[in-house]
C-alpha cells in the first residue's frame, strides 16, 4: 500500500505508525492545496480540515495547525506566545523546515520536530483531516491524536 504513496507521504505514514495512529493516507485525484478544496474532495466541513501553516518567528519556523474555517491572527498569536513578529514563511523556508511543499505540509514527517500550535477549534470535530506530505494526499485523525502527534500547544489562533 505505502509503495503507491509519494516519497514525502511515505515519511508521513511512517511517522503516523510510529505514533500509533492508524489513519490511512488517501491519495486524491486532484490537488487539495486549500482547506476548501480538501473539504470538497472529502465531503466534510471546511472546519474539519487541519491546515498546516508554517510561519517564521524569532528566527525559527512555527507550525500552526488551524481549522480550515479560521484565519490565523498573527499579531494576537505572537502576543499570546510572547514572541516577536510572526510572519508567513517563504516557500523555501517551508520546504527547508518541513521537507514538504506549501499546500501539502503534514503535521509530521519533517526533518526535525517543529514548535507547533494546535487550534483549539479543531476539538469540535470527532474526525479531522490533515495533509499527508503532498497537495494530493490527506489522512484522518482525531484532535487528541493531532495534539499528541505534534506535541503541540493548544490555543486559540484566530
């Protein structure tokens, strides 16, 4: 099964299994590089999509797992975290930090663990979906699994 997955998604699959998460990576026929596209392809609410957004803050990457129904308020988030500016990472910074391309960043499978914030709004969904390492791959998991998988700090992000 995993031999049919792109290389980046195989890394994500291995990280999921190592964390004891059973959700299978699904390869979509069309790219689901936005929460709206992913929700439409999966037939779920956009809020159940766990967007993986990479920001740059205090000279380091910051991964924010946010509900597809939210926009991250970087000013408020920086204040809550006691950080300097939080700004969107460049495509090169995203690739360097995660090994993955924008639109397909998974919450795991990165070269090194990332400081991660998990949107508390995702807790409202019994099943959430996250990117599987490419814009064509996604996988299901629970909110608790996402928090455990990322070692993330739960907080409001909007």
